[in-house]
C-alpha cells in the first residue's frame, strides 16, 4: 500500500493494531519533542490520522507533508555517529543465505535427542524453543573466516536466537514446511532481521551475530516478538533470551529480550513495544538491572510499566527469570508482586526500601564498574559510577586523550554504552587510536588483521559526536541528551573544555563566566540524566612543578563541582615516574597516586608491578632544591649524599650546597 511504502521510504516503522485497517507509527508533531511520539494512528481506509499524545488529527496529505519536513530537519540535527560510520565500514548483510536460515528452526525440531537434552539442562520445554523460533546451525568464527590461512577451520554448533519484526508485504504462506509468497493480498509478515548465535553449552554467551553489524533502521527486530498476537495487550521484557523463554513458559504472556545484554533500549525497539498497554520489566535483580529498568520505564511510560523483583529483597533469591525457573520457583506470584515507579519528587522510606536493600545486597555493583586494565585505579576510586563528574587534567603532551580513550574503552567493553566528544582531534584519528588499544597492538604492522579487529570493535556500544572545535554547550548537551534517550549512553567524554569553548566570549571575563556556566550545565546534566561525564581540562600554564587541584584552568568552580579530580603527573627528567594522582574522590574520600608505564605498541598504560615500584623508589632522584632564588645545579644534587654525610655538625646544609656549587 502506498501509505505504508511512504513510511518505509522515510525511515518510519508501521506497527499493526487490533483494527486491520489501522496502523501505529510516529507522530510528526511529537517526534524529538515528546517521549511518547510513537502514538499516531493512521486509518488506511479513510486516509486520516490522529495522535493519542498531542491530540492532533488531520488528513493523510497533512501527515505526509509534516513528516517530510520533520525527517529533512532531523538529517541536519543530532551530530552522533556509530563506530562503523567512523571507521567507514559496515557488515550488515547475513553471513548465511536465506535458504539456510529458514532451516535453522527445523534443524532443532528434528533433533529429538538434542531437544531432550536442552529441556533437561535448561528446564525449557521443546514447545517453548519452537515458539521462539530457536534453531540450530554451524557457524565458523567470523574472525577466523576472514583469515584465508584458516580456511579449513572446524565450525561450532550453535543455537540460533532470531530477532524478528513485522514487515508489510505480500502474505507469506507455508506449504510442506516451505515458505512461499502469495500475491493475493498484503499484510504484516514476521521477518528475521538478525540472528544471535550462542554455543550449545553456554547459550547465555554470544558466539557471533549474523549480520555482524546491526544498523539501526525501522526494521530492527527483537527476540520473541512472534509470541505476541495482534490481540496481545501485556508483554514482558527481559535482559537475555533464556529469561524471556522462561517467563513465557511460566506465564503464557508474550516475552521479549533486549537485542544485546548492554542494557540498551534503542528507538527501533521502543516502537515495537508501543502497542502494549502494560509491560513488565524483568531485568537482572541487582543494582545495574534496577537502574536499567527505571530508565526503560521512563522511556516507555511509567504509567504502563511495572518492575519485577525476582529476589524479593533476599540475598538468596534468584537473580533472573531463568534462574527462578531452574530453582523450581513459581514465577506467577513473582510477577504479581511487580511494582510501579513512584513519582520522582515525592517518596518515603518505603519507596526507597527496595533500592536500599538492592545496594546492600550488591556492594560490588554499588562501587561501580571496575577497570580491568588499571586495577590500581579501582583501589583508589573504587569504580566507575553513574551520575558523577570526573575532571582529568595534565600537562601538554602527558597523554590525556590516550589515557581517557583507554579507560573509556575499558568500561565500554564491560557493557557501558559510551559517547565520545572529541573537540581537539578528528574522530577518525581517535578511532584509530582506540582500535590499536582494543587490539593491543600496532595494526599497521599486521594489516591483514585489520578487518578482524574492526569487526569486533564495531560490536561495542560506542558512539561519537560529530562536533569539532568551538561548539556551544547547549548544542553539545542537546546531542548528549539525544544519545542518552536513543542509545542509553551511560558514559560521556568531552575532550576538552578549552577547545569546546574556544572563540566564544569577547573578553577574558566573558570566557571565565562562560566556562563557569558550562561547568554548571554539565554538572546538572550528569546528575539529572544519571550519566558519568569525564571532562578533560587543560591546566594553567605550568613551570615544571607538580600539579594540584589549583592547577586546573579556570575558577575554583571546576573542581568544586567535580566528584573526582584526576591529574596526570609528568616528571621533569627522563627517568622520573609518571603517575595518575587522584586529588578528589567524593565517593569515599580515598586519595592516592597510581604509577604507570606507557606501552608504545598498544598505546596503552599499565600499573607498575610491585617489583617495579620498589625499583622506582630505589632509583628515585630527589627534586632540585630551590636556593637563593635559583635551582641548585644538577651536579650538586649528584653529590648530595656525600655532602650530607661529611658536612660539619653545626654547618647549615644550604651553606654546604652553595659552597659546593661555587
């Protein structure tokens, strides 16, 4: 139908409703303005529309005209790029042909022994595996497959979890298990958009995705969507596939899982859920899962969402829906105890009680995401937490961008969706640095591995701002807000403050006020959106001395608003030891320094070992003495120990040094 084809051409998703001649899609009046923009009901017969959110209504001609102008406006809008766009590569086509993919579910249904083993091992019945379209196929590691020297590599037998959506087109029928197309009438058909392949023995771990790169389009899918009929009004959303299957098996309600396990509910997935009047959010029952469920409820509409707690405030309870099934628990009562989010501005202790319990039962998660690259940093800062502002500073050439790119990549690999705003170096150069760090090697020496590592790199929940050099803070935060709402970004890096605010303000006084206003806005955004912001700030012009909190450029407001202040200390001499000095830590007050070594090939830093720390202490050179308005000569300090040992008891040390210098 022309109206639906128009929507597809303009990157809009039509969703069927209970009425066969009415579809649900975005309202052009509400897009990018209101949270519930996917609320326009299009009457395909009458050629009219009405929106349940803004109450606008009109003809199809008015709708199409407004949508065109809005889509063209959005193309000039938010300056955010995915990793694949920055790298200039994309692998968004299926590895296997469609004829092979259609046989996956049949492969599993015919293997009765395997089905019996799966049922016994994971407590999920054969009919449940079939209802979700889970299949069986052999996959070769995509990284090895790209390397011609491993062409005969043995394939891995995997369970295939299809992510599906509904696409309008000729009605598809099945005759003798063979899918055919009948052109008699058009309707919404189930279509697989991506497959998640997992090893048989560890179905919660991802072997690969097919296609490798997921492009966010109106046709992006979600696992389990086929369990919902046009009459379905209630649904369950879980984190992983086995949780969705367990919830469906126990309740009979349509159950879906997130496209990946990074706690991201992006716009294409949101639109698939708009037709349900009630949604149970059943994430992992821990700190991270609770925070994610609250964010998702804010996106979907708090009035129709209920958060499920499988542990019920007990340490020994089940963490997930599938864990509850494996433990033999009755899942229906757990669902009945689900609660709604109270008004954010009004609460009592009873509202906070469950959150307090969750934090007490999960102390490790309360500390934040741990760094795997720099465990020494965990000992001081304790972790990477949402809602905090970190200031990073250091002398010119000390490696500020290199270090923060490594840290952001470290947290991103742990599942923290990350947005990079580089105002000083181009995104392609930053992406190259991060790709080297991700591979932990200089890829220019092994160019044949470039595609292998780029494919892996593209799987990370990593995004980049297109802004460069001087940019108004309101435009930056507007784009950041879009990234938080659309991609569930939890960590934002702005590198750096001076370049972002350059050429703004007519006088030095204006620039200081501008910086203070920017810091206040960034602080407010971090708190309100509950995201961690790392802000790189240059120090004042240094004279070779050790930096402290007063060395940060600007007024005292910069460090006052920060939760953490991290300073890169760069020694004067070649033999000095570089350190990361934590000068402020609002979480628990722990301060200290972390000595590190830079590894040139991988462009990464690492902690010193205990032996290296002891050696550094033994060879540490004392700083030059400041005497009579000048620094003592190097050769004087070279003989310092001899002078100190042989000087007369009553002769001042300073006089001895001056005499020696003469």
